[in-house]
C-alpha cells in the first residue's frame, strides 16, 4: 500500500523524506520489523519506541510513525503526528481494510467475568453454526486454530491483523475482552463493534487509574455517544445490578439489553436457579426491549459452570446472543456445550471427595465472589481452605481488603506469593496479613512458597472440604524481580494428588 493511502484520515503534522513509497506491513516491536514496513514508535509503560527506531531502520523499515523528529544513520521517511497511539489505530484500519467492520464483533468489558463471558458467547455462536474467532486472557482462537498474544487486549496492529485473517478464513462472528488499559491506550480505537457488554466494575487497576471514577470514565467511553465514531457499536448488554452498570444503562445511546438477577424489569433475568458443585440449572426469562424483534419467552438452560457469579456471566452471554439475533435453541445448546475455562473456578476432584478449585480471582470483589460461591457449595461439616496472594507492583490498597475478605469467609487461609515482580514477597504478605488482624477467630498462616502453601492446604483437607487456590488461574508462570519461572497451580494440585 502506498504511504499516502495508508495515511488517509491520519492527523499528520509533517512528513520528512520520501512520500511515494510502498508500505508492506506495520510493526511496533523493532525485533519484528521487516523490509519496507512502517515502524510505529509508541511509548510503553517501561520503554519508548523512539529508542528503538535506529534498530528498526537497520532491519529495513521504510518509514517511522513518530511524535518527534529522529536522527538516523540512514535516510528513512518520518511521519510526524501528535499522538502516535491514536494515529496508529487509523493507520492499521487503513492498511487492513477495516476488517472488524466485516464481522459481527462483540466486545466484553468490566472487571470480572470477561473471559468466561467470551467463552460462553463464542460457544453460543458456534452452536448457531457460525464460524468464529475470539480473544481472551486465557487463549485466543481464529477459526478453530489457537493463537497467542502477549496481553489481554492486543495492540491495534495485532488486532487488525487478527480480524483481517479472520475475514479471510470466513469468520462471521468474533468476541474479545476489552480491558480498561486497551481503551485508554487506544488499542481498540477505530474498531467497529456491533455489541458491547458491560459485566461489572469493582476495585482493580487503581495503580493505573488512581480511583474508581477514573476507572469508570475509561470504561464508559465504549458506551458514550461522544465516542461512537471511535468504537462503532449498535447494541449494549449491561448488568444493571452493578452500580456503574446502571449509570451506563441510563446514559448510553446504544440499543439496550439489560440483564439482572434482582430487577424484574430487566430484559434478561434468571428464574428458579439451582446451583451445585456439578453446575447451574435455571430458567432464562426474556422481556424484549422496546422496538426489538425479540419475543417474550422463558426457557431452561443447563451449564457445567457453578457459582452465583457465573449466573451473571450466563446472563451476559445470553444478552449478547439476543442482540445478535441468535435463536433460543442455539443459546440453550451453546451454554450446555461450554464445559469451563482454564483457571476460572476450575474444579479438580481429588480423593476423599475433596475439590480443589483454581480461580483467577485477584481483586477484592473477585475473591469475595469465589469464596462465597465455594462456601455455598460446601456440604454440612465441611471446611473451606483458601490459598491466595497479591501481585507485586500493582494496587497495594486491595491487599488488606482481600485479607479481610478471606478472614471473614474461609475456615483457614494460607497467605502466599502470587507474582511478586520487583517487590519483596514478605512485604506483600505482611500487607495482606493486616486484613486478618480484626478477626480473632480466624485461623491463618503465611507460607511464601506457593507450591508449599498449596501442598499444605491439600494435606489439611478432609472429606468434602474445598480448597480454593486463587489469584493466578490460567497462568503457568511466576514473576520475580529478576526472573520468570514456570509455575502452574493446576500442575501442583495434580502432582500432589498423584503422590
């Protein structure tokens, strides 16, 4: 593609060098640069892309997208813009031909439940006979083939490349998690979402957003009429049991499908909920939004998932499916077919009818939800043992709160390490321990070695007990100050079981 075509609708301040050049790709990582591609020198959390521009030039880049004029050993066209991230989104849309606009694209945002809701929605689309792609924290899939990305929501060049490949493979529907970082850092700018789903908003990422109002304002952009040209959108599926969800529902311009457990006026709600360790059985009650072609109905669904929070995830997926015009029979089949997600209330049955449950819960609300769910599944006389920690270099305020939550709900807690990153693990566990001090009856201990903590919890467990291992979920590594090691909660559980 010619550079001038690539820069259509881009707010260019100046072009230094040759303008009549051919661009054959877009990269933001200098190590991935190839001949005749455009290198976008975006600023990351730890590194500045401009520091790698010379390397990109040596690798054969034909042009660079930059916010400042740079000096090179050889001539390379420089496209100057005010905001590299924002303009990169336009450049990528141009290069790949706006591929998201050729798909039914569903974006799912919120603090908790995004991954499971994507899996459920994708399963419903598949049950309807549609070819699909999806992107989640746990895994990504393009027309049935596994893909890998470095972050929850990839950068705009990766997203457009993924959706372009999806279109070429005949994909009709795509689902993706949309993180608050990706919204604020313009990764999802210029995508054409058809449906946007809001699950909930609870304390997380305050190291980045500083407070809940800032966090909400970022999420709100997806649903705000003022940003419609940036994200597209026709439908919104919103949890109105959530305080922030209710605010969104009152302000969005999108065609609205509300879901709720408590509000009988919601468009999608549950009835006759039966929840056990084996799964959820419930009715779905549909009250069509005004002007919708949807018919009022009530039908029963069965899911292998369990827990109150998964009732919400099912309602979210049903709402997204209704917005996309999926038949009720396919919704029923899709929910039944989704067996579970790695590290999302993942059940591992052990001897003596003991269950280990591995979950990604790493926020106060997430931990409270999974603990309450696990507690509700206990048989009379059985105990709930919780193993958890908190990540380093992240929101420190939630550590004491999470300690208090485990103290109030678990029969025994083992405070351990998560991903300490650059922090001292003992410093993190000490902050968590502060939350236990107001609970005299609570029994807890600290074991910084995560594998030892899990083994100890499993060895303590007796018949019908549940051991909840929270924080890392699907992750198969631990991050320390100077290294990353292989580590899987599931592998530790299964190794203990085989001994």
